[in-house]
C-alpha cells in the first residue's frame, strides 16, 4: 500500500510515494472511497445526547452562516443505533447546502465552549454507556 506525501512543502506540486509499514493490518484489496473536495464556508458542532440537541457551537468559518435546522434534525433522526452521546459536525457549503462533515463519539469530543456542567453530563453519559457494555 502506498501513500502520497509532499516532497518539500504543501504549496509545491511535487510528490513522492512512500510505502506504509509492511505489517499494516489493512489488506491491499481494501476498498477506498474517494470524493471530490467540498468547500465549507461555516462549520458547527452539534452535541447530541439521548437523541436531543444539548448544544450547538460554531468552530470554523463565518459564524453568521448557520446550517439548516431541518437538516440537523434529519441527520440526528436518521442515525440508527447511535451512542448515548455524540458530536455531529455539520456545515454550510459554498453552494449554501447544509451537509454532515463527520460524527465523533462523545468520549473523544472537545467541548468547543459548551458550558462545563453540560459538557460533563454529555461525556459522562457516554462513559457510563461504555462501562455498562463492558460488564
């Protein structure tokens, strides 16, 4: 398996190929999905606990460009079998569409300014769920 890395700096268009560690557990036959880059003009983190929004925080781009609330709710509703708490990163594209960037487990999500008590409850709920599954 090969990866492409910059030779000198990211601004230059010269690249070389490096072989990833030969003991990698990913098969050379593994399917890799590739998509065209999407330009986001505004990005937000939506904190979801028990399928309810407990906070929304802007973290990149224009803070006055807010994602479509209906898309946020549809994204939450369509997540089958979600963890008790998770962070939904959602943004507005340059064509003014709202899209999901990624979903992060609560235990690995920064607070992005969510009030301390609310954030503590958010991550505690997920850790309790993980602990209960481990029994």
